[in-house]
């Protein structure tokens, strides 16, 4: 697939993948090993070494055979209308590599799987049994076609079957509620598209309606957006509500074209009042400290200071960037003064859908391709959690501050204010994974001061909600 984003099925479909590093949690299941019978008696002397039994990977035929199975499987999925819409926004070559690694490792090869864990990968996709069974059917057909013997076939399916619990997560029944008249209208538009010779668009729209009726709202809206991109003439406007009701305000401002060679943004945290405006007077006082989670280590977060009873000039609004690169937001924490604007460029070969359902600023940026951006102005103080509606592993925060003094911490929680007028301040601190900010009164004396603060620990594994407010569960053990 080219480096450009495309929504229309290419050879049936294109897969969508993410990236990540291997951790103990995202490794495929270890292949089953024969277990000795349990016994309280002393262990007998080990028998003389015998040649180790060949692994399933070896019995299948090693790397060439696993690659052939994956290729035949992907070919089947590409033409399987029950599930090929799932992979419309995908880097096929990348998924192929990850699947080969995954199957090799699960069948006993010493191969590193470099993708994300099964739970995070499939969280929020709201996959139902029917889709899981369709995918397994496509795999079985591939194994049959390649004449894989019964024993090996059963063993491979047996290794993958237990992953179902991490893959299947049907939507809540309440999400199936919809206006049947709008669904009928959408089906009629699909039939018309088919009659006009636009069969592949009709397929995607029909799949969108089916997903919507099943309550898979995020998937349905993704497919609807794909069709809408191909038909920008407004003929789908009357059915948009079927897919978008209940989503945050949609931002449809003109797309901004970004320079192709835009340098990557810092990955972690950006924003400090000290760095943004040169001090008027020499420093009279400074404050250093560490932000930690209750009973735990340092946190990436934000600390703000407001003079008690005094006046401090508010900071000027800024223009900042949070990019989508390598299927992550960068930076993942941004502190900005009220009134600032953030540009959200996409530098990935796949689409993203940036959104927030936070009360301080809820919005839906829709989808846009590599090299394009939309921007948002944050007019109200508050904490905003950002997600991507297509990739549940992507998470970032914008902290909009009305305080004259603010700073982001290092990943270890360290922070410094270099130049403060001495006096009494209300200090507030919030960290990633902290359930809520804490507020304390702090007295700053002339010279150096220290303030260490612990915030309540929140859930480190929650994947938040999709843009319809439906929980995506958590990232697993
Ligand atoms: C045992 C069954 C399954 C296994 C072993 C499996 C394995 C994988 C792997 C290794 C990846 C790449 C991970 C990554 O992007 O880092 C992936 C991605 C994906 N899988 Fe599955 N999968 C299974 C079932 C399913 C089913 C039933 C569906 C839906 C019909 C599905 C839909 C997807 C999608 C849409 C992606 C791309 C997700 C993204 O890029 O965010 N998978 N899967």
C-alpha cells in the first residue's frame, strides 16, 4: 500500500495496524508444553536426554509455511464481506509481518512479536462472535488449502482459540438503539450507488448500516466517514445522524496542509510559563519539587501556582502542536494558557480520528490524511483527555491553565519554577494516572524553596471511552 491514506478497498481491503515494543504482556501465548504428573514423592532421576520433540512451528514447515498460511489467510479475509470492512484503514505489509511474528512465536519459534498486546489491539473495536467465527473460518480455509495435516491444524487453532476473550467485546445493548427509518434510507442510498456502478462504495455503506444496527457505533461511523470522503457532494447529509448522533461537536474547518518535512514534536510533555515569556525582573525566588502518585513513583504532570489575594497577569495564548506520528500523540502532555490554539497534524500513513469527550472541551476532528491538520482553540480552563477513535492505545492530555505560573514535570515528576515573586500561592498539581488534581496553599520565601506533592492514584490501565462515551475496558494484565 502506498504511504498515502486510502479508504476504498484495495484488492478487497487494507489492514490497519499499530506499533509497539514487545513486553511480557504483549507476547503471544506460550506454546503448550507436556506437564509431568503431580506427585509428592521425591523426583526420580532424569531419564537420559532424548531428542526434543519438534515444535509446532517446525512441524508446520517453519517460516516459509507460516508466511504461506498468513498470506492465504489474508487473501481470504480480503474477500470476506463479513469482516473485510474492519481492515479498511490498514497498512497490509505491516500487519502481515506482525501476524507472521505472532503465529511463529505462538507455535514455538524463537521469534520476537513486536506488535501490541491482543487486548489493547482489539479494545474498542467491539468485535462480536460472528466476526470472530468468520475470521477463524478464513484461517481454517487457508490451512485446508495448504494441506496442513489435521493434527497440526487442530493444534494451531487450539493455540489461538483461547485468545477469543481478549478479542471479542460486543457493544452494550443500549448502543443498538437507532432510527430504523434512517437505516432504511441509508440502505436505499447504497442500492442507488450500486445501480450507478459504485459497488465498492455500496458495500462499505451497507456494512456501515449493519454495524450501526448491531450497536458497533465507532466502526459504523468510521465506514460512513470513508464513504463520505468519496462523496463530498452532500448526498449523505440526511443519514449522517444515524452514525453521528451522540458524538461530540464535529469540527469541519478547512484542512491545513503541513510541510512534508515537519520535524517530530517532543514525545512527552511541553509547556512552562518560565520558558514562554522572558522574566521582567531578576529571580527573587524559585520552587523545585517532585510530583508523585500516592505510594508510588514520579508522575508526568502539571503544576500551577496562583497568588493568594494578589494579581498576576494571565499568560498570552499560544499556538502549539500535538501530532499523530507512529500511532501515538506527541507530545502526550501539553500545558497551555486559556485561549491557546492547538494544531493536530497527522503524519501517519493511516487515518486517525482525534476527539475529546471532556467537559472542558469536547470535540470531534473527523478523519484526515497524512500531511493534513485541523486546529482547536481551548477557551476554558480545564483538563482535556484526547483519544483517537480508531486506535484505542493513543492517549494524550491538554491542560488549559488560567494561572500565571505553570510547568510540566519530567517523567520522574520533577519540576522547577525559576522566577517567582515571594508570597503565598495556591498550588495545584495533576499527574497522568492521578484520579484528580490536588490543591494546597504554599508559601514561597525569597531564595530556593521545595514542595513535594503526592496525588491520588487513578487507573493506569483504563483505555477510556470512544467518542460515543462507550467504555473500551482496560489494557489488560
Ligand atoms: C485469535 C484471533 C486473532 C488474533 C491472533 C489477532 C491478531 C492480531 C494482530 C497480531 C494484530 C496486529 C497488532 C498490532 O497492530 O500491533 C491485529 C490487529 C487487528 N486485528 Fe486482530 N486478531 C484476531 C482476531 C481478530 C478479529 C476477529 C478481528 C475482526 C474481525 C480482528 C481485527 C483486527 C484489526 C481491525 C486490527 C488492526 C487494529 C489497529 O490497527 O488498531 N482481529 N490482530
